[in-house]
């Protein structure tokens, strides 16, 4: 019986493939709200020119909202 070499995979579809580590870890979370609140949030985000994530993080960590 002849042995054939297994292909060496790289990238997607193989354990360990895909995106390379950047050193940055990301997490996600969800926010529950009323449809009207979501529309208002989208308006505010659009006016800010930021992503929704960046807008909410900046708002949450602004100096006015931090407790000591």
C-alpha cells in the first residue's frame, strides 16, 4: 500500500487556521431597549460619526460618568 502525504492546510477550515492573533482581545455584549430608544441611539451615533460600540464606550467612560 502506498502512503500519500496529507496536505498541509493553512487558513480557514483547519484547526488553528483563520485570523492570526493580534494581541488584542475582544468581547461583545448586548443591550436591550425599546424600538424607539434604538432609533434615537442610531441617530445619536450617526451624528457622532463613531461606531455604536465606540459611542457607547466613550459615553460610559466619560469623566462625568465615572465614580471615584
